[in-house]
C-alpha cells in the first residue's frame, strides 16, 4: 500500500495549488454523489472527515 499523499504533494504533481487539488477532489466527489448516490455515502464521508484528506487507495 502506498503512503498517503498530502494535498500539497498532489497539487505539485498536477501542477496546481494545494487548494485547487482539494477543490478538484471535492468536485469529483460531489459529481459522484449526483450520479451514483447509492455507491457513495456522502454524509458518512463528511462525518468521518474522509473528505479532508486525499484518497490513499487510488494510483
């Protein structure tokens, strides 16, 4: 398993700022919630704080 990356590291890899990297991630999650509400529990993600950190299981 790869170690978690920071938003700053993700932003650097994408050539964007830390806030922009987080915003892209947040918008993608919101888009998933619209189209696949049964597969993403947004309320639970917000409660547990999972949306505050990058996903670690994705390559």
